[in-house]
């Protein structure tokens, strides 16, 4: 499914929210959907390539609806050691939340890896 805007979407089956695939640290994106084992509505958003992928089984209706959220990737000019030296994740979340004017509980860090530091 093309993903032409910067919004986020929920995938629902029978009015039940279907969580995205778990994060794959090796590929640095949500895990692949295996059609042989996937449940209807299994989904993932691949940010770099900008597409939303979901599985639809026969007789299953999938609803894709916009949600009030932003997904982002941030690249910082630090080493991992510098990032983690002062409680990196907590400090990053608190500063980002303050800049956005939101509660820190609304920020979720799903991966941190080298390449400068990508969060």
C-alpha cells in the first residue's frame, strides 16, 4: 500500500487493533510478515522505503485508519558511548518530549544503533 503522507496509521480487524510486527534489530526495521504463519492484519511500516504492508486472509476485512501520531528517525552526531554516558535514552526522551510539548510517556524509542547514533 503506498504511503504518500507523513501520518501514521492503525490496522484493525473486526474493530481490534493489530500491533505491528516486532522490531528486527538486525534489519533495523519491523520484522517481515510470513504469509504462511501470519494472522489477518499482521502489518509493518517500513520508513526508509515509505510503505505500509499488511496481510489479508480470505474472509477477513482489514481497516486502515489514520491515527494521531508521528513516526521518526533521528541521527545524532555522537558515539554510542557518549549517548549512553548520561542515561542516553531517558535524557533523549525527556528532551524530545519537552521540545514537542508532550508527556515523555508518549515517546517510544524502538532502536538505537551506530552510524553516528541513530534513534
